[in-house]
């Protein structure tokens, strides 16, 4: 998943790529979405993970590994302090989709 954000823009895009881990990264599917409203990198990256998990729910794949280049977002998902609450809630909702 990746999210390009442009300074001053009133929207951001999310790109998600699904590839097969067992067959040398063979391309399986792609999804692109656009979200209106300005957002921080943290909000956009968290939104991308959530959207990706929602997208995966509609596909027949299981045992999915989510990768992100945003260490801040990954830390936010795993953090338990209150200032990370919104990020944790968004991510938890996305992960519950896969249960």
C-alpha cells in the first residue's frame, strides 16, 4: 500500500497491490482509491491500511501479509497509549474484517 500526499491538496490517493508470496511476487490484483479532504501522512497511511483490508474482504485470498513503508503508522497500530487511539481503532476495525 502506498499513499502519495501533496501539500495543500484537498484529497489523497491510495494504491494497493496484491501479489503472491509463494510464486516470486506474481501480480494478482490492484486497487486504487481517492479520499476527499486533507489529511496528515499518518491519517492517510492508516486509511490506506483500512481500505486495503476492506478490499481484501471481497477477495478469495487468505493468510495475507500487510506491508507499509510508514513506520509511524505501524507503531500507531501497535501502540496502546491514548494519543494513538484513533489510529488503533481504525486499524482494529480493518483487522476485524479479516476475522
